[in-house]
C-alpha cells in the first residue's frame, strides 16, 4: 500500500455509513425495504468490475458515488497507481463530515431508540401472535369441539 490514508478512509466510511443507515432505519422503518434496491444501483453504477472509460459521456456519475471514490482509492493504492492526495483529502473530509453527522444524529435519537425499537418489536409480536393464534387455534378449536361432540355422541350410541 502506497499510503495508509485510503485504508483509513475505508474504515471510517465503513463505520459511519452503516451506523447512519441503522439510525435512519430505526426512525423510518420503510428504509430497510429500499436498501437492497439502492445497493444494487450503487453496485451497478460503481465501475469496480469494469473500466470507467466504458461509461463514455456518463463518466461524471462516478464522482457522485462515494462508495466508488473510497474503494477506487483503496484499489489504486494497492495496485500502485500514482497518488492524488487532493482526492484522498476530499474523501477524508467527506468521511469526517459523515462521522460527525451520524454521531450528532445518534446523540439526538439515543433517548428515542429504545422506544422506537420496542414499538417495532411489540408490533411484530402482536402480528406473530395474531397469526399463530388464528392459524393454530382456528384449526385446533374445531378439532377439539368435534372430538368432544364425538365423545358425547359415541356415549349416547354405545
């Protein structure tokens, strides 16, 4: 590795970005349904498995993708490509800003997180209980009742 800065950028990014997504996911529950779609689009727009020159006129999209900037810099540092410290500094400042935002958002939400998680947990328990109650007991109660009726009926006949 030519410089440890891309590795530091990668580790900082891998701390604050999932942390922020988790905090947003606790607050806005529907975000978890969008994450697979966003990840697939990000993967397809990241020229990690193909050459960025193949994008042609759309090469400007690369600069909007922070994941590519961080992974591309790490890849370039490992391969031994010439280091551009301005880009490293730019992503480092971006990561520090993201880290500060995620920690400030955590400070704002830290008192609400147990309540929000409990509400989600309570809702899932209620839905699971309702599902199991109606599916199991709705089929169990007629069987028990039919068995009771059959037992009474068989005593009367035999």
